[in-house]
């Protein structure tokens, strides 16, 4: 049985595969419809009172820094634009799935990677910065499945302090699969857009992807946002291949952590 078959087998034996939150399904559908715009997006958000409240509090936070009170969803969408609005919806709606008990570290890591991908994509003009946030945010969703397979063992494993690209090999030895394989299957079931599917599948092996830009960006940011980062943890050759030349790595990390912590505080 090869790695993929083993993963399918493991997933088929699980009783409670998480469902994609309905609001994300609606929002991603909207994003792919050519005629949908701000009014349609506002209508979807307004159906969910808890989401409306949370969105307004996040948009009024220091993270976005608009400097004036934003009091309506329509105003929020017109200031943020549809794509950034989508980022907030995905973050809020996925929060219960990514912050399962005992795995606060995954939630924090997902937010820091999302913020880091968006920041680097914008600052260095790498790929489409509107997609970058969601790619970074969802890159490790396969860990949800591994946690379902064996929560006790996986949570101990998640706290190990080795390089993320080494960690995934260890995962395969210990769990017979890894989070890029379980994540790809989840992404397939959830019908996520191809660019996000590729990131989930290839972020630890970006050069295996047909379009490696997005997986490579996530791979680099994934290393940068580790608390125990040391300089040779990010792949400089890979960075060159996507035209990313980071001048002051400490300043960039500091910026990402400050932005990330500010957003985390708003979301808590
Ligand atoms: Fe990963
Ligand atoms: Fe990661």
C-alpha cells in the first residue's frame, strides 16, 4: 500500500471528518462567480449575526488601522475590498476547527503564516497578495486530521522543535501518513481552489508542484514564523527562485510577529 492509499484508508476509518463551515463554501463560491460583488458578499455575511459582530470588531482593530469607526458591513467591505473581506470570513469561520483543544499552537501558527504570507507577498511583490493570506492560513489543515487519528500522540509530536520540513518526515514514520497528504484529501473533499490545494499538498516540497510559486512562498514563511527560527532555516535558494530577496530578516520577522500578535488578540 503506498502513502496515498494508506492516507485514504486512515481517513475512511475516521468517523468525524470535519465539514467545511458553510459560510466559507458560500464565500468561496461567490469569489468564483464573475457577477457577484459587494452587495452579494454583504448579504452572505449579514445572515450570520456572530460573524457580523466579530468582523466589525476585527476591522476596527489596530491590525487594519483605518483610523475611523466602521459601523456597518457595507462600509467594511467597501474599505477592505472583497478579497480582504473574504480573508476575515475564512479566519473567523475556521477558528473552531484550527484551535481544537490542546492545539493552541496550530491556531497561532496558522495566523502568523497567513499574516507573514500576506506581508511578504505585498512588500516584495510575490504572486497575488490577496490569495496569500488564505493560503498561509490553511496550509496545515491536514494536522486537524492527524489530531483526529491520535490526539494524544499528535499533540506531543506537534510541540517538537525541529525544522518543519524535517518534522513532516518524522510524521510519516510515526503516523503512516503526513499532514500534507491528509490535508490534500481534506482540500479535495472541501473543493478548495487549486492554488490552495497545491499549497496544502506541496508546502514542504514546493519544487514538486507544477506551479511552485505559492507553495514556495508558504514554505519560506512557514520557517520564518517558527519561534526557534535560526538564519539557515529558510531556504535561500528557493527564495531566489521566486525572486524574493529579503534584506533584513530580523526586521521582517519582527514586523510579521507584531502584526500577527495584534490580529490574534482581536480574534481571541
Ligand atoms: Fe506544514
Ligand atoms: Fe506550518
